[in-house]
C-alpha cells in the first residue's frame, strides 16, 4: 500500500486500496480521525466500516457523520449521533450562559435565546416558563440559571435607574399613567 504522512500535523496511515490502515499509536493523535475520514471521502467513499477500540471508533464515526458519510455499524451510528446531539446541546447552553453574562444592557431577546438553546416554553398557571426538556447537562443548566439571575438583577437595576432619571427630568405625569409625558 501507499504510506501517507500529512505535513501539517504528521498524521500517518497506509492506503491499501479498499482499506485505510492506521498504525496503533496514530489513532489518538489530535486530528487523526478527521484525517482518515476526509481521506476516505476524497477517495469517493460514501460508507465506511470503522475498526479499533471504542474510543477511536466513536471519534471517527462522529467525524464521518458530520462529513455526510454513512457508518456501516448501526449501533455505532446511534452512539455517534447521540454524542453529537449532546455536544450540540452543551454548546448551545454554554452560548446562552455567555450571552446572558455579556448582555450588560439587558437587550437580549430572552424568549428566542432560550428557544435557540433548546428550552421549551410551557404554561404554568397564568405565566409562561422555559423548561429544559433533557435531564443531563446539569452543570451547564446551572450556569444558565446563575447567568440569568445576574442578567435579571442588572435589568431590574436598569429599570430603577430609568424611573429615577424620568422623575428628575422636567415634565408632567398623569396620576393614573405610569409614564412621564415630556
């Protein structure tokens, strides 16, 4: 077979026609599964079998699915899809927590931000609440809760400052209307 070594990261493998052989020590190199899958894709393969230990197989299967290839082992495919789903949900929760923490002006469209992060809106009594439909990601959900509490405190502080500013400005206010008319 043909021996390949990728210059940018030194990933090595042997192309034996219908099989890509990976030296055992190469399986755990950063970027290795990506290199093997991309090479198989460049060869025109649409479906691949992945052999090796479970950690390598799962990493390679996730890359293959992301690149649009079919993994021949249906159980491995399900595990890889579940892992990709968890990673995606985690990234969206982390992004929501970051957005809440960074939104100093409290202008984030909260409902849409929570929906984008995978929350669902449910009615409880006379109000709507955002519920996360999965039981995992406890640490990330806690980070969202803490970030929202800080966001909510900032918003309440901004509202108090706004009322104080309006009441010190010249103008008139109807006693039954909450807004000042200038």
